[in-house]
C-alpha cells in the first residue's frame, strides 16, 4: 500500500512534464521537415510507369489519419500487391492541423510506392490549406501518366470554381490522352440510400459548379471520377462517365452494405480502365479502436502543435505545483494564536466603510452601519462612510462621502446604483488614508471598496448582511438561476478576495462554509442601542397609544420590515386574518416600514376586511423606534431573508417575546419557549403560537423577561469593541504576512 499517494502523484506529474519537454525537443529537432512532396512523388510515378501500356494504382478515400485500419491493414495489402502508386481521393488527414499533416506524412512513408493527395475538405479545415500547399503542392493540378491524364480538383471553395472550370476546359481541349481520370474530394451526386450523418454540404457545392463539371465531362469524354468525403462505397454512370465514391480507407464506417472498410484497385490498359473493389474483411475490435483513437490523440496533440503543447504542459505544471503545496507544505488549520493585535488596539484606527445604502434610507444594513460608526467613534476611531446620495439626506455630515446615483431601483429607491466611476471617490479615500476598509455589500460600491483596499494595501473586511438569493425579484435574470447559482457564486467569489468576513450568526457562518468560502470568518451579531429601549417612559408609550387610538384592552403586535416580497408580509396578514376568526381576544397589528409593495399590501388588508386590526404604519424615524417597540405586547416576523434579524433583538430589548418563521438568521436568536417561538413556514403553526401569546398573560410575561435578559448582551458598545478587535487581528495578520515575505519564509512551512 502506498503510504503517501499524493506524494507519488506529484512525482508522476513532474516526470510527465519532463518527458513531454524531451519529446517535444525530439519532434522539433530530430524529425525531418518536408515540403513540395508531390514534386518528388510525380517523378517517382513517372519512373515506375514509364514506357508501360498497362499500369495499376490504388485509390483510397477518407484515410483520416487511421493507424489501426489504413496503416496497419491497408498499407501491408498494397505493399504486397502489384500497384505502382497510390492516390488519396480526399480526407487523408482527419483535419488540417499541422500535427495531422505530420502524422499522415509518417504514415504514407510506410508505403513502398509513391503517392498523390487530393485536396479535400479535411485538408482544408483548421486553416490547413496553406499547410497542404507548403507540404505537398497546389490545390488543383494535373499530370500525365503514360497515356492517361490524372486531374486533381479543389472542391472545398478555396479556389474559385469558375477559375477551375476555365483551367479544366483549356486543359481538356488541348489534351490528347487516351484516358482521363478526375479526382475531386466532394461527390457530385447524393447517395440514393439514406446515410447516417450526411448532409447537403458533404456533396459538391454550388450546384452551378457541379453542372459545369458534368458538361465538361460529357464534352471531353472523361472516363472516371473519384470522390471521397462520405464513408461509403457507390458507383454510377452518367453520360458515359463512371462516378465512384470511395470513403472506407479509415475513419468511422457503419459496417453496412454501403459503408465498410475498402480501397479500389485501378487497372489502366489499352482495353480501357477496370476497377476492383478490395474489401477489408475485418471488423476492428471496439477496444482496439478506442486504443487507436487514444494513441492518435496523444500522437497528434504534441506533433508540433505548439498551442496544444503549451496548454497541456501548463496544466500539468499547475497541477504539479498544486500537488506540491498539498504534499510538502504543512498546513495549520487553527488560528495563529501568536498574533498580537494589541498594538493596533492601543491606537486610534481609521476605517472606511463602503455601502450601497445608508441613512436616511431606513433598513437593517444602514442602521447596523450607523451603530457601528457611532460605537467606533466613541472608542476614539475615525470612520469614513462611502454611500449613495439621497434626496432628503442631512446637509452636514461628518466623514460621509456621498456618491451620485446612475439609477435607482424600486418604487422607494431601495437600491441605488452609485456612480463608482467618479475619480473624487478614490481621491477622498486616499486622502483619508484608512487602516481598514469595511465592505457591506458584495457588489458595486462594495467592489470599488475591495479595489481600493488592494490599491492602498490595507485589509478588506466584508460583513455578510443579506441573503441575496431572496432578492431575485429585483434582478432581471431567471429567478432560479439567480437564487441557485449566481447569488451563491457572487458571495463566494467576493468573500474569497477579502481578508476577513463578519457574519451575525453561526448558521450564517455554516452557509458560507457550505458554498466554499475559505476566508477567515468571525461571528459577531450586530449591536443594538439597548439602553435607549430602557429609557422610554410609560408616559411616552401612553401618548403614542392615545395618538393611534388603540384601546387599553387590545393586545398590540409589532413588526418592522421593508414592505417588499422577500419579507413575507402576506404570510402574516393572512395568518392574522385566520387568528381573528379563532380568538375573541382583541388585537391590533402595527406593520412598521415602507417599500414598493405598500399599495398592494394595503389592498390585501382591505380585501380581507382587516382594516380595523392591521395598520401599515409606514416609515418611523430611528430615534422614535424604541417607543413604538415598547408599545407592543409581542413581536411578529415572517421574513426568511435575514442573516440575523436585528429588529428581533431590538424587540427583545423592548421586552417583547417573538414569534417568527424559522430561517438561518432566526435560529440563533430565538430560543424556543424561552424568549419566543420559531415555526416552519406554515400559517396554522405560526398563528397558533401567536394565539398563545395573545391569550396567555403569564406565558407572555415569562417570555418577555427572558427576551429582555437575552438582548442585554448585544449592546452597541460590545458590538463596536468586538469588531474593532477583528480589525486589529487582521492588521496583525497583514503585518505578519509582510514580515514573512521580507524574510522569504512561509507561515505554514
């Protein structure tokens, strides 16, 4: 048993790269060059046939670089016959690549007799026409052998057919030969029997070329026309001229009565021209045919195919290097506990944040950024925010670099596409000289921030706030494509370029690992202004209740979310409609937030007859939110697009138990039957938990106390201090990496 298979695989790859380099040197410096081969072959044919009234030659079509059939089966038969030369009727090569020409030259070198090639479709393909001309000769030509004229035409379209017709007419008018045989790669007539895989382009085109040739053949009494290009044998006679299609000297045949391996023996004498069909009575074993194909692939791939050679050697080299890193470089998957972030914690830091939305736009991401900004500033740090321009933004903002938008999406401009091409953005960030760049979105302004981090050589930190796959309705792409592929790939790629990723929950960290993110990840829930919720007075709550005209005996349910599809608000409206029919305890649901779905949701509330129980409040200023939370008796939530659900923590800070639909951002925050309930996305189960809180005062009070205790640990102060420690750790890591590069060492060696 091999103790270290990866190590052996590495050595095999290294040996293979060396062998390929040696083989390449052999191919280029030891194999002979060849050019103008037809000149030599014509001279050899004349010497073989000179002074004879009778001669014999072989016609083989569709050799296709075949080793197993043509080289190993047909060539020995020809060498043992009395044939004096061989003519390929077309497709001697499988394509016109240099490697294929080199290979067929080697194969034909095994013949004991001279040969000539017809310029066919395969010779022309892959830019092969100039190779044919260089290695063998003109695309169309004629020679006289004894008293027979052999004519070779170009049927590929490389040579204009009208020019060939003029040339051929002049040639035949002056020719005094007794016999005339024409070789043209494409057959002139379609086969009567249906063949697999053939189409119109396999035959001579255009029709006017075919008709002009037939007229010349009739006028000048051409005896015989040979073609290839299709894997079949056929013969017919038209106006005294025999037309033979022979395509069985190699390549793929169907082993039917029309398609089989063969070649044609031609005898020319004073009595005329006779042809004999020579069948190869064998069916190559499928295994041998696959082995032949594999060998020819290897043989042709490196036969002076420079591009293929370089690509293959590069791939093998990369693989060898990758294996080397796996085998010979020790890896420590644990954090580097020797890192000392203290020097960075003891000094003020400069942090630049890039975000695609920010205040005054109300949403989880802007609020999270603002809290972190305030928390860092209290700790003595400087924070610069790069964000889009909004119509109602404050006139004076400290260290906020606003970027005009190219366009905005959504009825309430939820998403603004900032003009990231403005030079002043980059100048402003350079002048600020940040120690760390913090990115809050994996695209657009986030991408610009990542670019600036690379330019300034500072760590880039990315906070994964949003499950993008739940925002497919905003993207002009098929929903399933965006949800199942693009969003995950975008997150993986972006996070891979960052130095660290902050996630709010452990379930979110697990998701990133599942999609392949390998960047160091730090679990840090977003902070809340816990103290602000405790400072709300009973008088403030009572005043708000009176303003909303809510009776004292009515239980108040609160929810906070953008009015958008991914927030699943229809689910709550419909479930509460069912609850109203099942319970006699009065309640009122206050849906706080705005968005492009507001008008539609209001119509839905009215349609269900719930106007007296459900109010779409709209946007509420952040400074007033604590009072609205304290007004409630329980917090309801149904969104499945959250990574943490910051509003849930805020509700708990106000002493509200929570009923939510289970999702990745909810599981880590809600403790079942401790500070609330989480249910599957089923209205009956969700509304039953809401009914329990509605009707059971003791249960509601117990969960309320637990929610308040749970939220106490998520203060903004703790949040900012923990994020600052992440910054310091990444700065220490960057410093250590720089030291290793200077001394030429690897931290994992």
